[in-house]
C-alpha cells in the first residue's frame, strides 16, 4: 500500500499509513513489549494485593480488573489496524468503533462501582477524612471530564485522529483543565476511579483504581505516544515524511 493514500468514508477521510516501511514507527507491535511486560507485572502486583486483603469477591474484583485490560487491548488493536490498512473503517466503521470504545470505558466504571459497593466499609477510613478526600478526588475528576467533553471532544479523546484527518489539523486545547496540563485526561479524569473507591470506603476497589490509573499510563507510553510520533511529530518536532504526504 502506498503511504498517504486516503480511504474515502461517507463522512470523513481516514488515515492509512504503510506500516511495512522501514522508516515507519507505527507497526502493529511497536511498544507492545513494554505494554505486555508492564501489564503482567501490574497483574502480579494486583494479585498479591488481593491475596493480602483476603481474596474478597473474586468475580467482582477480577471483572473490574478485566475491563481496563480489554479496553486498552481493544484500543491498541483498532488504532494500529486502522493505521495499517484502514481495517476498522472498512469493517465496523468509526461510529461503531466509538460505540465499542465507550461501552468498554463505561464497563470500567460499572464494574468498579459494583466492587466498591459490595466491599464498602473495608477501607476503614474515618468519615471526616473520607468526605474531604472523596470531594477533592471527585471534583478534580469531574472538572477534567467536563473539560474533555467541552473543549476537547469525546470522539477526539477516543482517538478520532487515527480515523479522521480533520482532527489532526485541530490546534492544541488550552482551556479548562488543559490550561494546567497537556494531559488532563490521564492525570485528573482517572481520579474519578479513586473517588469511587474512597467514597465507598473500599480497599478492594482502591487496588483496582490504582491499577487502572497506572495502566492507562502504560497505554500512553506503549501505544498512544508512538502513534502520535507518526501522526504528528518526531522527537525533534519535525513532521515525519508520512505525515507530510498525508497533508498533500
């Protein structure tokens, strides 16, 4: 496949990069050694922590762990397959991709909330400290999610720039939470998981929240950052040849 070929969709132009070229960094497995090694290490640590607290609610606990794993593996595969050949646009399409993305993302919250509810009270935090900490975590997370929705856009947050060339032309967002950090989603939006765990005083949910927050940073360094390097800039901020061709 020739680099820079556009696949036409009814609503937008998709991005296709030749991932077989020697100078292309967006091959399917780039960064995934880091991903799977870190995931394995994190799962071992989560298992040890779960054993330490007495192995509570195994089905609910491991379901809450499984959703982040399924979600992030789904994102890795769909993003890379789309960059390789436009396979996702050709098969399920961008809108169905978004449906699956947000179903899995919602599943992270639902399973964590379920675990926290049935394990509530196990953390044994004093009510005063619990209220203050939950409020701080929740407000930070809600403000971050509000900023993502209002200023960044949920489709863009889900990786629309892998599918639609127009998203790659958009300027950096410098409003809302993004006034303070360029990565408000991973830094602050994921505090909502912590807020659920702390708010319901659940030690099992706290372990899962910590796993989910650390694991999203694994996704950033193993999957998202390599993709951004090919879609936008090299390390020295110059446009890659593939990206230049896509602009023509």
